[in-house]
C-alpha cells in the first residue's frame, strides 16, 4: 500500500486539476482528512505545490519517455507520474527507488492495477535517462512553467526584456511578509520576541519579512494581535491610499481583510472604515481579524460592489477588484493553468465595480483601483476607460516610495508592481480624484 504522503498529494492534485479547486484550501483539507503527522504533512505539501509549480517541465520530461509521446494519458496516471518525477528531479533526500516504488503502489491501487506496469516502465526509463534531456533555450513556457498565452500577454504589455525578468522572478519562491500592528507593538520589539533569525525589517515601515516559520499564525504575538500576514505589494498599496486619522474610508472588496487592517492602522484606529464583501463567511473573517487586532473602527458588512446600495460618502474609497490573479502565481500556482477564456469578462466587471464605487466618493475625495494581476486589459485599460467616461474624476499622482523601484514606464497616477521590483507580488494601483462641485481641478 502506498504511503499516506503520496496518496494524499495525489488526491489533492486530482481535485485541483479536475475540479479547479483552490490549492491552499484543497491541500489543507486533504491533510486534515488523512490525519498526517507533521513530517508527512510537510512532505505532502512540498510534493503538491512542487508538482503544481513545475507541471509544464514535468510533462515535458515525462513525454520524452513515453513510447508514444503524443498519447493522451489518464489524468490520475499522469499525476502519479508527475509526483514521482518531481521527487526524482527536485527532492535530493528522496531516493529514486523510493519515488518509483511509491508510484507503482499508487498505480496498483487505481483501477485494479491496470496501469501498474506502464507506470513502472516509464519511471524506470526516466530514472536512467532524464539527465540527458535538454530543454530548448527558446522554450520559455517549459523553462519557467508559465503557459505560452500568459507569456505572450506579458510580452505584449511590458516588452520582451521585462517579460524575461518577470518569468525569472516568478520561478522563485515568494517571501512571507507580515505587517506590524503599531497600536500594540513595534518592529524591534516583535523581532526580539520571535525565534532568532526568523524576521528582518523590509523596505516599508512596519513590514517584516519572515523565514522558515511554517504557519505564521503560530508565532508569538499573532494571537495577541501584534501583526497580520500581508504581502509587501499589498502593504505598498495601503501606503498609496494613506488614509489619515479621523477620515472616512470604504474598502469595497475587502475580504479577507489584510488591507482593511493596515488602513485602519494608518488611521490610528480613529474615524470610520467600512469593509464590504459579497459573502457572509468572508465578512466574518474580516470581523474576527479586526477583533484580534483591536481595530474597532472597522465595520464589516455584506455588499455587492457591482450593484449594492450605500448612501454614505467617503474621503477615500478602495476598489481591489476580482481579477485573473496573474501577479500571485508564486503563491497560487494553479492560477497559471486557468483557461484564458475565463479572463475575457473580467474588465467589464472591474469597470462596473469601479463606476459603482465612484458614487461613494465625496467631492475632493480619492478613488483607488487595484488588482493583483499583471495584465493591461484589467489594469491601465480599465482605468483609462473609466476616466474617459467620467470627466468628474481626474488623475491623482501616486507618491514615490524610497527604496522601491518600478519597472514599467506609466503615468504617475498608475503603478505596476512586479516581483523583481521589491520582492512582493505582482500588483497594480491607480488613483483618481473626484473634482470639487465647482469643477475646479487640483492635482497633487
């Protein structure tokens, strides 16, 4: 019988590839169901995420050792092969023989073992010859494990040189960042309370980069509300919004709440911050996080950002809209395999949310638009269309941030953030000011 680690990884991979489940939710559920030991759970996660991240490379190698390289493979059998090949190529501590044997055992338990000999033959051939296989220099898709349509999109929007740099950055592991809650602690005090060499200061104030911690919610200070997890680019977005104490702010697509928490901290927990989301369960996540952090100005409620009614007006409104997520591929590797057709309707929805949210901005107030994708059709193009249709708004320049560069040449009221700029996720931000009722235009 195959060991629990490989079987659990296989179950989770099948759920993601066949049902398009979210990787983090799928693997956590599978590990809990299997009741794995911490050691086995760690190996399962390594294999699961490794296969998702390297799938195009793995498939390229696997097909080199098939008798018929273009033959269609059963989905489960292909995942069994991927798991074994990933271990042989990338996990030095796992002997090739163990990887092959476990794969054969998994195959023996699937469909009465009809693929057992096939799996055994392919993997033994692979073990003998894979070191001699060379990936063509110009095959960027296989080399960087990004589907060709996404690569073409990057080239079109940012040029070939930036595209190559972006692919290289996306092939690296994403760092984990946390945001200090200045209402309860300081960066120096929190670093001192953590295990040695766990955390270091990042380029933004109150941002820390943490290493080798596993689940950061188990670190000292989390339960007491001294920090929350938030990527550096998301923290930079909040620095752009920069709400002041006593102001009124709306975060219209707020869940799971990281940006709302940081914005409330900028406001020193004074004023009003209404955090909206479409689903009750996600709104409850915001409420629980705000309570843990002691952020009493956050009022979380259910509201549809594209159609929902709200008669209030705010000094600042943030629209971090649903998007294709191409900027967070390092954290959610399954995103790279989404069907391109699923992206086509997003710009219309994003524009609808932006236009609906614009009604919440008081005269002289600021409207912020953001995504976690790197795709102009969902970023600059949406903002340009909005300004074209809404002359009551004008561009509002975003500030430069010391120590943080930006690769893309764009207007000052837009900012594309890339992993190679500062290590954070791929993000986009833009700011627009609602003109005063007299029509007077004032720029930052």
